[in-house]
C-alpha cells in the first residue's frame, strides 16, 4: 500500500491553480499529431496542468508560426523584386522581369505589377497623384482612349496610397543617411508586405480568440499553403483581417463593433457584407433582431465614414471599381469560362452580371434556409464559409489568391484539420498551371487545358467542403469536434 507521503508533490504547488480543462489538445484529438508527439515525449498527460504556461502559450506559438509562414511567402515573391543593370546606363538599375521571370518563377504579384500603372511612384505622388482623383488614358475594348482610375475599393485604395507614401519617405531617408538604394517599387512591395503581415497576425489572433477551445487550429491558418503562395500576391489580407475581427466581436457579444468591422471590410472588398445574412439567421433563431439592427447600423456607418468623402469629392473615380466589375466578362478562373469552353457560349458582360446576381441571391437564400432549418444552431463561421464559397464559385472572378478569404472560415467551420489542409494544399497548387497560361508558347510547361481541368477539380473540392459543413448542420455527429458555443451568437451580451 502506497503511503500518503509518496503521493505528495516534491515541490511546492504553484500559486496559480487554474487549468484550462475545456481546451482541445492536438495530441489527443488528432491521431497524426499524437503519433508525431512521440518524438518529444508523447501526448500531453492525463493530469497535466494545461493552460498555465507563461511563456509558450498557444497564441504566442501560433503567432510565431505565422511569422515563419509570412517569411516563406515573402521569399517566394522575392524573385520578382530582383534588380538588374540598365543597359548603357552605368549605375542605373531596373526591375528584372526578363524572360517572363514573374511567371516562370511563380513569383508574380499584383502589388509589383500595378505600382506604376496606379500612379503610386514618387514622381506621381510629388505631382499630386491621389487615388480616385488622378486618372490616365488607356485603350478600351474598341481601341478608343478612356479615362482610367485606381480600381480598388476605398479602404484598399487608401492602404495602397499610404504604403506608397511610406515607400517614398523611406527612399528619401535611405538616400539621406547613405543606405543602399533600392528601386522605388521594391520599397513599395516590402512596406506593403510588412503592413499586410501585421494584418495577417491580427487575423490569426482574432480567429484563435473566436474559438478558444481549439486554439491550436490557428496553426493551420499560420502555415496555410495558400498563405505561402498568396500572402503578398495582392492586398486581400486587409479585408480578411476586418472580417476576422467582425466575427470575433460578434462571438464576444459586441454586435456594434462587429458591424463596424463588417463596414470596414466592405470598404476593402465586397464579400464581408455576406456576414450580414449569416448574422441575420442567428438573430432570427434566437429572436434577437435588435442585435441585427445594431450590426447593420454599425456596418452602414463605418462604410459611409470611409466612402462618403470619395463619393462627394471624386464620384467618377470612386465608381470606377464598380464600373469595371459590371463590364467584366468571362474570366479564366470562373464557372462561366468552363461552360464557354465546353459549349462555345459567348455571353455579354450584362448577361454575366445578371446571372451572377441571380445565382448569388439563390446562394444567400439557400444558406439562410439551411441555417434556419438546421437541427443544431449553426455558427457564424459555418454560415459565412458557405456564403463566401458560393460567392467564389458563382462570382465573376475567382483568382487563385481569392481562396485565401476562406482560410480562417474553413479553420473554424470544418471540423477535420486533415481535410482542411488537403484542400488548402490543392488550391495553392492551382497557381502553377495558372501562371502557365501567361507563358509564351516555347516556355509553357503545361497545355492550357491542364489549368481548366485543375480548376474544375478545385471547384469540386470546394463543393465537397460545403457538403461537409451542411452535413454538420443537418445531421450533427455528437463525436465531432465542435466550436465554442460563443461562436453561435453573442449570448453573453443578453445573459446579463
């Protein structure tokens, strides 16, 4: 018989006796992680004091992993900011995109490609260039010259302008103190990448705080293959951060702040507005429509605050983004291009616009119906994942980097980390045949048909993920890992 003294702790007990008993541990919930943990001593013990670490908390570890992922993504784009000497101009350098380097090296970035086109160079800024006010003449479809403006929503446009001014200031500072001089576009890309990295860390933090029981799933977001390929392909991370914060504030019972970040997200991209019908479903189920009103007012107010100055001062430039969308025809990444290739269908941009709007109404109606009829209360992430997936599947454009929108939503909504990782990996690899479309004939590594086959599979995989989420709602499995109940609605705001 063991003596009582043998059971006593050899060291004094900690003053902090709290234990995070509700947290799901990867070494318990995942067979793969559990097996891999054997290299460091095996899974967490049954009586381990979880959640009391002061240094290596899950949040700090995942944010560190996110920095690793962002660094790898930057190195992936670094090939497209290499400089080369200008022929017959000693001391002058230029951007080295020789021999289609940006496509062959898979390092293409809209941030670099559109820098001069959008009048963001130091010379343009010194001459008074400003988004939505400054325009330039460009050949239209019929060959006539038309006024062209920056075609990004207001918050994204101002983000680009601030980055350009910061790059201009850095160039002046570097020259003043004798630092090595880079091309202005290189400074612009690096500063934009730094700012986008901060927003991505914010999005990772918000996603982890949204579901505190499964915080370690933030590692899927931090090291997502889609992040490695597309963190700096465009400025999509800005809207992702706003949407992640909107979801977090909703789960914390702060509908007003959630609405504000929905409005800010909509000022950076359109799709964050889809969070409104998702929240409406939850409010109807809980009979708290006053919270939905608060969200709508917050979103409308924040959107107006960002956009009204441009609407009043530069209405033509402000509307350029939406005119471009209305006039956009069949894009290579879309369902409509596949139908066109298979049938020879050649629709007008007006027909495509009408079809897209009708299909999006159908998507929203279907998700609302599923959410209201679900046997278990859905989470806001589940509904939003379905809505954004529909937006991509039936929208006018589904660029490879747009799939990054789904990463935080998939992490929260799909309870199978392995499935999420497999989807992200496949979707990221679509970048390879997509870049091949732009290569000259003698450089192509794949025929164009290969991209369309892969893109079809890409859509099918996303439809499969949507089926998984819908199945959770229609016929939930009690053994599935589920999200924190606070993800479903701001219950805490009404409990008191």
